[in-house]
C-alpha cells in the first residue's frame, strides 16, 4: 500500500465541502420561513393567553376587563390588559389596574394595521370582557371578530386569531385550513 493511497486528495475534500455548502445554502430560505412562522405563532399564542387572562379576571373579579392596543391606536404597537372603571362610579371607588402588557412585536405585525375589534358605538379598539366573561361592546352587543398576524420577512405567512361566539379563541393558518379560516 502506498502512502499516497491512504488519505483523501484536496480535490475530494473541496468537493465534499462544496456539496455541504450548497445543501446549507439551499435550506436557508426554509429555515427563515420556519423561524418567521415560529415568531408569528408565539405572538398569536401570547395574545390569546392575554385575552383569556382578561376574560378570567373579568369573571373572577366581577368587573369589566379590557384588552386594548397599548397606545390606543393600533394593535401592532402592542396591547395591554386592564380593568375598566365605570364612569358612573366615583374615582375613589375604582383603581385602574394594568396586569399585562406586550410591547415590541419584533417583525410580526397585525395586517390591516390591526383595525379589527373596533366597537361600532364608541369607535375604540379593543375587546371588553364583561363581569360574566363575555366579549361585549359598550352597548352590550357581542364582539366576534378576528385579528390577522403577518411577518414582514415572509409576506405570504399569516395567522388568523379568531374569537368565536362562545368566547373560544383559535389560531387558523389559511394555507392549511382555508375553509376553517373563513
């Protein structure tokens, strides 16, 4: 056996490295898409968890609780869960509590600027849970709606956060569940 026959040539090693590099580069778009989907799913689950917390607080405390955009304008700036003081009560009778807030959403945004969940009577954005834990408008009507999340790196990627009439939330992926998202 020759000493030259015992190892690999530089050309063979370079070919293997080139094949590995091509495989790694070809999987990068898929990796980016999966990371973006994870980001959107994380924000979707966090929003629903905060909305369920708001509903539970309203039910347990017997007072209205609101999940509303952080700055009162658009959902994509974040949201806050707080109780609602009745304007008919004296100010000393109600102390406003802010339980949870979510600010920076990273690359995730609410499609359409988060214009969903607007009370038709007051034009305020948000979801108000009454003392019975039901999502209602200021005039007592039911609020059934959806928020649509997107990712600024993956324009096709979206998730629908749907609040049903029974107060249950679900996350819908329109690419997989086109019928269920309608």
